[in-house]
C-alpha cells in the first residue's frame, strides 16, 4: 500500500518536471499618445550663404615682366584708374625707343622715295624715260608708304606696351585678394589682385539636387526668398537671380545667387559676410503633424502604432511621409482624424500588444496621486 502511494507520488513529480512552464504574459505598457488632427504646413528651408560682389575681376598685367612694387593690399578701397602695381619698365622703354627709331627711318625712306618719284615723273613727261621706269618708281613709293604705316603702327603698339607696365583699376571697388608679390616675374594675363566692384551684392548659396525644383518655383514668386544676415534678426527680401545649369562635380550641389533688393538705409552688407537663406514653402492644408519619435520603419515603409480604444491594443499603420517641419513629421496620408497614435517607445511594442495610456504624475490634479500601476487614485 505504501509502495503504491510512493510510486504514484514519484510519477506525479516526474510528470510535473517534464511539463513546460507557462510563458509569462506580455506586460501592459504605458504609452504616450496624441489624437490625430488635420493641420496646415508650409515649412522653411534654410541654407548657409555668403555675401559676394555681383562683379569680381582678377586683374593682371597685359604684358609680362618683373613686379617692382605693389600699392594695393587686401581690404583697400580703390578708385577707377588708380595704379595698383608696377612692372620693371626698362625693357618696354627700350622696345618703345627701337620702334620710334624704326618709324623715323621709315619716314626718311618714304620722303626720299617720294622725291625720286616726283623727279622721274617730270622726266617721263619730257620723254626722257620710259613709262615702265616710272611704274617701277611708283611701286617703290607704295612700298615705302606701306613700310611707314607699319613702322607707325609698331611704334603705337610699343607705346601701349610701355603704358601696360602700370596695373590700374578698371572700376572702383575693394581689393579682396592678392595673388602676386613684388619681385615675382609674371606672364601676361596672370592674376595679380582681385577686385570686387562697387555696386549690387549677391547672396550665394548651394542647394542639393532634389531641392533645385523648389528653388526654381520660388524664383518665379515674390517674397519666397528672404535673407537674414549674421548677427541680425531682421530678414531682408531677395529674389533668385541665377541658378547654375550644372551641379558642382565634387559636392553635387547647385550654386544659386540671390540678389538683395532694396536695403534699409541703416543696413550695411559686407563682402564675405555670412548669411542665412530662408526659402518659405507654400502652405498646404489637410496634413497631419506628428513628433518624429512616433515614426518607425517597417519593411522599407514608414509606419506608426495606432491604439484601438475599445481593446486598448496597438496595430501598425503605414503612413505617407512628406518631410519634416522642425521637430515634427508631416504626414499626408494613412491617418484619419481622431486616431490615437503612440508618440514614444514605439520600438518596444508588438502588433496586438495591450497598452495603457500614460499619465504624467506631474500633471495630475491636486489631491490625486499616482500609484505606480498607471491608475491614479484620489486622496482625502
């Protein structure tokens, strides 16, 4: 009897040890939610920009030579016609003297040939020489005339070359860069200084490839582009003047130039000053805005968790994302007004998981405390 009871107890213990334990039920998580409501979104794109002169020239000598001195430095304000640098003019002056001497020789040769032609013409009229001889003298006169014209032109060229030894400013402006120093031997056309002309100022910035269409659309509108200068809070009106036809091969961005329109009298714009471009997008109604923390990616699609109010469970819902407006995501489709969307802790939830609404203890009314179970109770 006792042995039978013992065997029964041992069998029950073995069966209990072999049976699998019941898995623990999923915890009921407290989640933050917000009700879906339609809104209006416009948004603003911001780009870093730099103030530049509308026209900036690289000035260089029209002849080669050695720079003996340079009077212009970075930041100097210069006037049109002001001398900025000087070449050693010795060789140029020698060339000018040689051209003048050649001109004098050509003039003397022409005068002698002209006098000979006059005498031979008189002899031909008197019948002492033939017409062929006179024609040869006429040809010699024409050749002497051509040599004189050539020598005169060469003398003018050498005179200009000597004048090119001085580099002068083509227009009034500010020196923004220096590319050559005294003592250097430069070739004709090599940049010596960079001159930003006085006049209109542009705000230059770069935009990515996918935003070029938006900028082109704003270029046709007035008031779509604004500029905020560094250190200031006031926005200045501007309009798009130029959009690059090709992307930069390194950054793959397009250079855009915005023209500053009428500036207030007390506003000063300095070359190289940092600015911010504000591209205001047109307002679009009927969209939904959610915190960025509410979004998650599922199989390459953007999705959110929606709470079923009847069963207090969550379900995944695919949404169409249009972009971001600050710290909020702009949703164009997939949600209906009144839906409860989870806005925090989305990566720890599973489909069909039961949840409860989170109650912020700091936001409870007076006389109500949190119990730690998610259900507030009132105290007297």
